[in-house]
């Protein structure tokens, strides 16, 4: 079992207090700047000593506050690629790898370096110093040096790593700090949403993004449509509810465990809203709203409506409707997430 339970006071900002397992695949940590993501990695690597807690790596205790165990970083068998370039600038890439593999016998060391250079497509850069190669190759070189010692865990701290490279290096468990939710969905097995030193939500990436467990989690993953309302009606027979907000009312799914008059927050992803011309016959959850502004994006357009309602349209759909005089925004009942 690999598990981290870490607590550390960071005055005056916050207190780090996390408890989570690290599975055999990729575990991603996502959160705003200053949330404590790097601090978690530094604690697991042994560069920072937590105030309390316990860190296990394959059932081996690396840190235990009660028994005063604190294994030094060099003996933890953990590979680290942090935000600063870690390659020795005066050595070639091959020499960097040879240095990292120095604990192996000489012939084995040469074999391992050759295999790692080939595996990460670095043979052409092996004789170059770090400053002489492209940033993408330097990153691969840092990862190669971290992996060549056969660590039991690889820590990656918010580097511009792509999906393809991440899949190439899944030979060991990986704990990844990232700001890329698309990468989390594509390549991570577990996603931790972190804010102010605590885990707000944890689970499979798609599950977390589709079903935020709280208003805080919804904000952190970037859902722009967040509305506080009142449950005006509940109809279990029709599996529906009526939700009233300041400017409009919506029909939503039935809400077991809630009562009429309860206040709830509703989250709706901007890409789940649909937009229609104002002159068509309105249907369920069609709301007439004034258009406030349009933000052009590379492959889409974001429409902001009165009341803080945001809808994302594809370029084709926006071109088809851009001349609308009036607008109706559709809130599909299945898109409403009750928090």
C-alpha cells in the first residue's frame, strides 16, 4: 500500500491536512496556485518534514510523526521532476543519466542508459548539454534521469507534460501536479481537487468533473454557471422538481432527501446549455435572456447572458445564430447538477 497522511501548518496562509492513497496508475492533483500541491510532493519526497501524519510507500514507512521516523530523500527510492530544470548543466544528457545510475554495476549502467535513451527517444540528444537541447527534450531527459534508478514512485510537479509522454512513462505509480483538466481526463486514474491545503473532492476524473460534490469543487473545476435557488415543488411521481431563482425558474430532476423550501446550489456546465433564437416556440426550461457579450475562442464562442449565464457554442453553431435579435437559453434538466 502507498498512502500519504500529511499535516503541516503554513502560517499565515493555511494548514495542509490531506489523507489519500496513491494507486498503481496516475494520480493527479489539481488546484489553484498556493493550494499546497507542491508541498505535498516535497513532503512525500522527504524534502519537507510534516508536523504530523504518516507516509507509506509499498508498505514501507517513510515518515511517521509518532514514532519519529523520517527517511532521508536519498533513501526513499522516489523519482522527482519538479518545476526547475534538474539536469546538471555541465554534463551531457548521457552523463546525467550515468550519474543517476551510478549504483548499478558498470556494464549494467551502460545498458540501462542506452535503453532509457532509446525508450524516451533521446538518442540524438545524448551527447548534448541541457542548454543545447529543446525544452521538450530536456523534460524527457529529466524524466529519464528520474526513472533510470527504478523508483517505486514518480513525482511530477506541474510540468508541460503531454498525454503521449505520460502514457509512455506509466511503468511506475505517478503522482502528478497539473493545471490541465483535459490531461487528467485523458491519462489519470484518480483526480484530487485541492484547495487551501485540503482535498475538496477525490475520484475518477470524469466522475469528479461531471458530478462536483460541492459549490467549492464546482468553482475550482471552472463551472461558470452557479445559481442559488429555492426548491418550489417536488414531484416524486413525475421524477421532477421546480427550482426558483432570482430571474427565472427551472424544472429539474427529483431531489430525494430534500424538502420544499430548501435552498440549493445548481451547477451547469457552459457547454451543456443550448441556445435558440428568441422567436421559436419555447419549451421546457427555455429562458429568454438578453445577451451581454460574446467572447471569441479558438474553436468556440462563449456567450454571456444577463444574470451570469454562460453558454459555449461551436464555431458553426455560433455562425448560424450570430444574427439573432433575441435569445432563448435552454437548460436541459439532465444537465442540472444539484450541490
